[in-house]
C-alpha cells in the first residue's frame, strides 16, 4: 500500500494550494510571508475539528475539508472581515494520500470560492484532527463584535436554524429524532447542511456599519444569543413563532422536535445580529446584496439572559440551551 511520508503529503498540498498577489511566500519555507494592505486590521480565527466530536466518523474526506475551512470563514464573517489567507494543521492516523486528496477537494473548493490562499500548515501523525486558522482583513473600527447589542435592537438571523441538528438527530446523535415518515430527500438535505455549511461571508461584509452586535451560530441559537447577551450586558428575547424553518426540517420533524433542534442545536454557522429600529431597509438591502435570507426573530431588552416566548406572549420552555464540550450550561 502507498504510504507517503510527511513531505510527500505536503508536496501534494503545495501543488494544489491557490495563491494571491499579497502572498510573498506560501508553502515551502519556515513561515509564510504576507503583505497586508496598508492601514487594514487583521482578524484571525482558529477552530480544531476532531473526528467523532466535530464531525461524524463516517463524514467524507471532502466534506471534512470543506467544513474545517467553513467554520473558520464563518467566524471571520461574524466579525465582518474579508477572508484572505489560511493555514491547515493535519493530524492523520496514517499517511493516507487518498484521504488528503479528498480533503483538499472540499477545502480548496471553498478556499477558491472565497479567494482565500492556503499559505502553510503542519502535518503530523495522530488521531484524525483538522485545525485551520483563517486570516481576514477589515478597515479599522469596522469589526462586528458580540458585545455591542443595545436594548431596543431587533434580533435577526440568517438562513434556517436547526438543520445541522436535524441531521445529527437522524444519526441518533442529537436532541430529537425524525418522525417515522421522514422523507429520505429531506434527511439528505439536512445532512448536506451539517457536512457543508455555508459561511455567510458576503452578509457579514454587508452588515458592517448596519448591524450592532453579530455572532455566528456554532453552539446553538440560544447558547450564542446568551453569549451576545452576556457580552453586551442585555437580555435577548426570542419569539419562537418567528423562527424560520427549512422545508427539509419541516418535512422530517414534528413541530415540538423542530423547535428543540432550532433552539439547542449547533453547527448551523448562520449569523445572529442585532440592529436598531430604522435599520430594516439597510438590512434588507444587505441581505439582497449578499444573496442571503434574513429574518427578524426577537428583540434586545434591558436585563440579562435569554428568554423564548410564543407570539401570544407565553414563555416557551426550550430543551438544552446549546452544545458545550464540557456539559456546562452555556
Ligand atoms: P517546519 O519544520 O519548518 O515547520 P514543515 O516541514 O512542517 O516545516 O512544513 C514545510 C512547509 O510546508 C511549511 O511551509 C509549512 O507551512 C507547509 N505545510 C506543512 N503541512 C502543511 C499542511 N497540512 N497544509 C499546508 N501547508 C503545510
Ligand atoms: Mg512544521
């Protein structure tokens, strides 16, 4: 069997990595050399994806590659940064060239779509783990932060929450199971949302100067709203009846199960943001410009924590509040 060593694998990666004019030195030296545009700020995000924790062990190599970059681009999107460069850390149980080629198929498809250059990394032996750092650029003072929501803001989200959690549910790994007549094509659509999340990069850029606070929904709608609330010193109140539901989630889960998935499930990589009254037209324009659906789902109030109500004002009891690694309440 072909068991290429570390240097053969790195050479395979180097041959396929894209570049940009601002990459003075990419893969091949002791460090990459980059030329940031004068006066711009750098935003840097990193996420580690471990097999069996951050993706199901049966995930295709190309999907692992896509997701490893997507979750990082999502963090840059949530800051309103324009992605430019990334690095890739690989721990592999064996020097499996076919696995690396497959991983690159997904990783580089997303990198090329966003004109992100892979400029370096590290390749080691160990339990399967993929670490990515992504570097983005933004004008000084324009970053979208999570700590600047204000009482009176509306709360918005992009896309449809709960889809990735629905896929995990169908695998028996989630907060709820599909009903017994769940159509196969709906379950496949949910699995695609888990495996190939869409980082909302264009929306993040379009929300600069429009949104107050912004965060990406990686831990779950309620958990990430709680992060905004805590960082901003405010309360977030959702109207559960406003949460947008994808056709696939609606087809595969009963209403109560669907709401639990939407409240507590992570891995959607949509943006949650707040904006003052009067910003609706600018938000709709940002959504249209970026080709991203957005929905108003709640309000920021004075106080602390996260509340979920139905449209008739009654409190809605959610299940768990989000995914955390150590089981603490988020
Ligand atoms: P060093 O020992 O100097 O750290 P390495 O042998 O680890 O160098 O890496 C050689 C070159 O290959 C470096 O430019 C490094 O950034 C790059 N590289 C190593 N692994 C990867 C990877 N998985 N993805 C992208 N570049 C990589
Ligand atoms: Mg090294």
